[in-house]
């Protein structure tokens, strides 16, 4: 899912409305509905939203900030995803009661719309039109995951890095290189070699 417009800290829901508006035309009543059912939460950098092994009781839509999804601990930890503005963060076991296989950690201060299965069910029951809006967002999220999976199994590390630069150049400025390398499934030293090789390739002759 591509990053959308910059969020407005004074009105986080406005970013959600602009994002959804890219896919479906919202009436004034639907916009009011989204404002009514949206719960905005703010988390400090370093906050663990969900620990590996815990039961996932919430999902999030990031409005501002970056959330890292990873598995394992210490040097064995593998970054699975880096979610930034207008990315859905849905734990793999959300709503199932099963332990989470991943940890979710805020790499930056995060502003997000949070929801629980009960909140979602109540919103759908009281406002049936809201379900279609959520379906549109879910379809966009699944398309993003499919692209990421295809890249992971078909591209070389260098190609995956170039795709990351093309699709999400902001990550290279916001996230430590070792997290980027882990996301690409390579060592930081390998990422450094790829970047040096690309710099030499585009550097003008002397």
C-alpha cells in the first residue's frame, strides 16, 4: 500500500478520509460515520504494541510514524515489515485468540487509528455502509502484501533494494540500515555493498 498524503497532526482522521477517498467517493454522512467510529491513539517511540507470544486484541491504521513487525529476539530477530503512513497493521493472529508469532514495535512516535474485533463488529452492525469502506481498505492492504511476497521470492537482493527505493524512498532516511537489511533478508554488510555498487554505477565519469 503506497504512502498517502502527509498527515495533519491536528486532525488525524482527515488523513484517513483522504486515503479512502482515493478508492471510493465518500458522502458527507459516510465521512461523519468514519469520524464517529474512529479511535485515535498515540504511542511513544519504543512502545511495544504487541509482543511475540501475546494474544492480539487490536489492529491499527498508521496515520503518522513507523511500526516495525519482527520475529525473534536479539541478533536473531528478522524484520517482517515496516509500516508507515496509511499502512494497516493487522497482526497475523488478530481475532483468533492464538499467540502472535511476531512483535510490533514503534520505531518513531506513532499516531494511529486503533480498533478491536468487538469495536469493528459493533460498527458494522450499527452502520452497514462502514463495512464496504473497510473492505476497500482491506483489498488495498492485501494487494500490498501480495506485491511484497512476489518480490521476496522472485527478485535478487539488489532488485528488492531498488524496488524499495522506488516504492518507499522515505524508509531509507527514517529507518536504521540494519532494519532495512533485515527486511530485505540480507546482512547489513551486503546492503552496504549493494548501495556502493549502485553509487558507482550512476556516478559520472571523471
